C-alpha cells in the first residue's frame, strides 16, 4: 500500500476507480457494453500517445502547446503525400516533419532562452497555418489501395476486436517506462525538471535532455495522428484542434507536476482514459457539450491540488 501511494500515478488510479464505480451505478447497461468499451479504449489510446509526450516535457518543467497542431500537421502530411510517395514514404516524411517541429521548438527554448509556453504557442499557430495553406482548406481521402496496404492495416487494423492503436500504446508505453525508470536518460530527465542547477552541477547536459523531450513529444503526437488516419482514412483541416488542452489535462490528472521533476507514463495513460471516458459518457447521457469543457476544468484544478498535496506528503518540493 505504501508503494502504491508513493507511485506517481496514484491519483489517476484513484480517479479511474471512482469513475468506474460512478459510471457503473448511474449507467451500467450503457457503459459496460462491448461497443462503448471499444470506442473509449480506441480514443483514449490516441490521446494517451499525446499525453505521454506531454508528460515527458512537463517533467522537465516545460510545456508544449503545439502538440494538437503537430498531430494534425503530421496526419495531413501523411494522407496528402501518400499519392506521391506511397504509404511507407509518406509515413517516413510525416514523422520527419513531427521530429523537425519538436527540434526547432526545443532549440528556440533552450538556446534562445525563451519561455516554452510562448514558443510552442507560436508553434501551434504556425503548424495550423501550414495545414490551411498547404491543403487550401480541404484534404483528400486515402485511395482504396492505400487503405488495404499492409502498413496501413498494421497501424490501423484490429485484432480480436481491439484496435491496433491500443496494441501500439502498450508497446510504446512499456518502452517509455523502461526509458524513464531504468536508464540514465530517465534519471537525467527527472533531475532536469526537479532542479536544473543541481542537475547541471552533476554534469547533466540539461539542454540535450530538454531537446530530446520535445522531440519525443512531437514524435508521439505525430505518430498518434498517423494511427488515427490509418484507422479512419479521411480527415479535415481541423484535425487535432484543442487536443493540446486535453493532453495537458491528462498528463496533470495522471500525476505530473507543472513544477517539473515528477510524472508517470502510466498516469498519463490513465489520465487520458478519464478524460475520454467522461466525454463519451456525458454525450451518452445527453448532456450539453459545455458540460464536458467544465468537467475538464474542474478535474484539472482538483488534480493539481491533489498532486501538490501528495508531493508534499511524500517529501517532494513543489
């Protein structure tokens, strides 16, 4: 029990448990159906990719507001370039665009000594503007041969009734968890966010750590966009709008401290599950869409307060 309480995703575990109990009591027949669970799992998996990347950046005491637009730009690039480059070629170029977006923003933050909020806010508008200029406001759909391509089916198909995005999430989450908790990079990342001066005094190259975190964040957002279009091979120029807010909320609900140095990959996934589950259930119950926005705001505030109190209880400075 002590280990569970000390785990950095403890708040998200409590949140998911309470959520499932409440949903079971108020809408058992509507919530516990194969269709509902499948839909929630699919959309939560996509958001979880973006939330995990956001969590890595927040752990370094930075933030990335551009992930929704990078998600959209990568997806649009993937589907737009496919007729020319093929599925494999467009996939490589699209991921390259996501990596470049993360790298450029990271360099502006660490080398230019600019606030990450301002830099990535600029990245949000820049990437969204590129989408509109590039596409002229409309995006074509995947051709039938592209939809049946083995790579498309690998990224967007399903196995035993479970979408491919969920399997990819398990694999990527396991890799990131090992990276965070069993490698020197993970230790340096948490140290960078916990105390920059202390980390630098011990030889940690904090600039490189932050650059790597931003690149991972953009890459995960871009990969999520590609997974989305492999599963649903049609899109529009508003793809990914406001997704950055949901990703930040999921990361914070999952245990990330905005003051850096504390976070959890599992917590970010559970945070994404909470956000998506409430959105789906509110819609199913016929609640106005504004209720969902209000819910995210209230839960975010509660999560910040809970995480700070838990961190103080465990002896972490906030």
